[in-house]
């Protein structure tokens, strides 16, 4: 079983990528995909 990307970042960098820097709460990843025209 492969480790989760969050666990790898915690192990290597020592910081939680999903932790809010302001309130220290756990953030929720958003899986929204934008069409290329909406980005530019």
C-alpha cells in the first residue's frame, strides 16, 4: 500500500500541507477543475 501524499510531506518537510496557517485547523482540498478559458 502506497503512503498518502500528506503523510510523505509530513515525513519529509515536517509540516502538514492541509493545516491552515491562520487558525491551525484542517483545510479541505477542493477538486474543482476549470476550463483553460476561465484561467486566462
